[in-house]
């Protein structure tokens, strides 16, 4: 797995200009009034870059050589999820720490933003990786369709449960520990389902 991580680090280095520009944009948002956007934007960008690397790995010229190397499908999938989630979560924590200093936020506020950043990171990676494994060259269209369905479900849930203040009443009434517990449970469930789908798709693919 170490070789796969080093290979992906080199691949990310080739996209360093894009990542530097996006990081600068995230920092700009973080120190502005749109600080939540700055914290949550980087996970999506990291998962997009990781998805592009998966798509490149499964392209005909690369996959014959890559998958002849001594690693299992499970190691490949685990490495991709680590690359897509761990750096993004660490960066989200760093950006939120900057936001807390600039905007003088309470620890509880920062904790909520970080929890949602981790959940968003898990959701982004859980969509990006299996979609690119299953659809490959058609991943762009498939990603749009999947995201459209997810956003439609979220919008429907908000519309059905919205109270007078525009916040879902049932969710707003929940104690804080339910928020954190629910976020952790959702993250684990989403990641576990996505990993299982990705692993099955990779093993079923004719590499």
C-alpha cells in the first residue's frame, strides 16, 4: 500500500497548481463571512482529484501494468479512500481552526462545522470512487445524476420537515449528542456501503 500512496502523492503533485489555487480560494472563504463554504469546499475538491486518479488507473493503457503489481483489490480500495478522506479532514480541521481565530467562534461551533466537514468528506468520496470504478469514461455524467438524486432527497427532507424558521423542526429539537452520534453513524454507514460497492465493482471488472 505504501507504493500506492507514493504513486498518488506524485499524481497529486502534478495537479499542484489546481490544488494551490483551490486552497487559496478556501482560505479566502474561511476568513470571509462565507467561512463554512471554505471549510466544506476542499473535501469535494480532494475527492474529485482522487476520482480522476481512479479513472486514470482504470484506463486501458495503465490498468494492465498497474494491476499486475503485487497488491490486492482490497488494498487498492483502502488506499483510495484514505487518500480521498484523511488529507481533506485534516485540512478541514486546519481551516476551521483559522476560522475560529478570525471570527472568534466558540469550540462548540467549530466542533459542529468539523463534524459536518467529515460527513461531507465521507459523502463526497463515497460517491466519487465507486462512480469512477463502475462507469469509468462515463463517470462525469453518472456523478451528476447521483449528486442530483442526493440533493433531491436532502431538499425533500428539508421541505417536509421545515419549521417556521426554515430549519427542519425535528432535527433542530434534537440534543447535541444525537447530532454527533447521527453524524458518526451516517459517516460509518455511507463509507462501509461505498467501500463494499467499490470492492465488488473492482473485482468484477475485467482488468
